[in-house]
């Protein structure tokens, strides 16, 4: 029978402060699942008019689904967050784009009419579970030359991107990284990051009790001279360093999505409307180029061009990967529309959680920029993929003048 698709809106998003992975990090002895549970509970606290029984799905991503990130974490987190046992949940894995995929998965269910309200998010405790822990890749992928060995090492794929596009120099990557640190510091100083951070109580056998209230990875005041002296661990005399790439981090995110009609019925805010999304595959050896064809596909589906996009939230797994995107679309390295609050090089990148951080920051920027109608979130994805989600700003004068049709 004929079916009309429902518009999907982003209601709210939160995250824990991101920590440094390892025994010295703030979450060294904190469970991964407790981090995402804290985010879900905060969403419920911030939206008291939403009856818990109206939440019909919980999709939580983790890249390394083992230990306290395993066993269908979406369902366990839903139960431990106080949602009724009638609320189902599941796990998602698309490496770095796990949370982004969790969002688009539940958005598809909402648009189709299967559900009206859902929670999506992600968690990664890279201190407890380094990327690839417990994995056993089929050796034929290398032996049969399906991919080059470098495709399985994310830093090496970034070096490959430098090789393919010589104009993407280390100096440009370092300058971009310095700017990312500066933008995050300015955003913190202006109070723009704190509203969506969930304080997390921590416990350590030696350090005792603590309270995580701010991100641990940022290095404000970073200079070009400091970055110039860093080692290039993925290649002798290479271009990728700890300073122009995201670090190894722990953290979690969660967001609330709903159909536009359910949001109106329940009195929930619509901070963004989902316009289109796309995931694509690319050569695994240069996975950092993935956001380019993903954005092109999402723009085509939406009937938009890159000129229609007024704000960009691009995940900074590596500076070179963002620069490849900017170069392709003719956008300056320091364009103020890009990562206004800084990015993962400064904030941190707990793999599967980062997609929702991008969305939460874009939603906040939409409120500050009613003149901007469309924005996008995009990220590269390990093993050669890219993802992009395009959103519409409800504060824009023309919001809602076009409707989605089946």
C-alpha cells in the first residue's frame, strides 16, 4: 500500500567528556557501558516530558564489541538506564562511523513508520579495548592482494593520502591541527562545549574518586614549532604525527531522534531535520578520501550542491583527511564554516562514539546561525568507507517549506 515517509528530527544530544586511553586516563578504571548509560540517563533527565515507554529502540555502536562493550550493548544499556523492558536495543559496528550509522539506522525506522522515538549513540573505551582486540582478519585479504597491508593500519592510510595528493603537505596538516586546538579552546572559553557534556564520576584504585567534567585530550596553545618536532610513527620521515591526528580516547555519546509529528505531540524540540545520508566504499588504502564521495552522494540525493551547505562538522581522524575533503570542494583550510568548535584532533576520537558528537555540535551551531539552512556531518571510516549526513536548520526562515515524499 502507499506509504508516506515521516520527517525525522534530532531532538537532543549529549556526550561524556572524552578521556585519554590508558592507565593514566580519567576513565582507566571506569566501565565502557557505564559511560553510555550515563549519556542515556542524561537524555531522559533533560527531556522529562518524554515518557520512557515512548522510546521504542536503542541502538548503540562500539567498534570493539568485546567485554564491557559486547553482548548487545544497546539492549543492556537500555535496561541499565531505567528504560522499560519493553524497549528493545541492539549493537552497531561500522568502525569510526558506528554512532553515525546507529543514527541513520533508527532514522530509517522512524521514517518508515515502524517507530516514533529512539535513542542512538556509541561508546569506545580504547584503553580497555584497543582497536582490533580479539579480532582475527582473514589472512586471504592480504595473501590474495585484495588490499595492501597498509589498508589495515589507519595511520598508514593517512600517509598514503599524503602520497596521492602531494599538495596536502605536513605543514598544512600541522597548521590545520593548530587551528583545531585553538578553536576548541575558544569554544570552551565561550561556554559552547559545556552544555552538552555529562559529568561522570570516576573511581581509581590508586587515585580515588574523581569527577570528569571537561575533555582530557585538548592541548591548548599548541604551536607549529611543537608539532614540527614530533615523530612520524607510521613511516620514517613521514607526515602523520600524534599532533595532526586524533589520539586514542575513551568516551560515549547518545542522542534522541523522533518523527516530526511525535516531537510536536510530546513537546520535544526539533534541533535539526534529517535531509539525506549516504555511506560509500572507497579504496581501503586511502580510506580518508571516503567523505568526499559520501558527501557527493548525499548532496545528489537531497538535490543540493556543496554551495548550499553553510556549516560543516567533519571528523578529524587525521588532518590530511579533512584537507582532502576541503581541497576537493574548493574550501579553504581555515574556512570558518568548518568545525567551528574545533574537532577530533583537539577533542578526541573515541571511534564509534564520534558521529553523534558531530551532530550535537552542528545542532548547537544551527541555533547560533539562523541564516544557515543546511549543514553536514561527515567522516572517514576504516577499511575504506565514508559517511555523510545532511541536516536542515529549523531556525532558518525557509525551514519546512519542502516536505519529504514517498
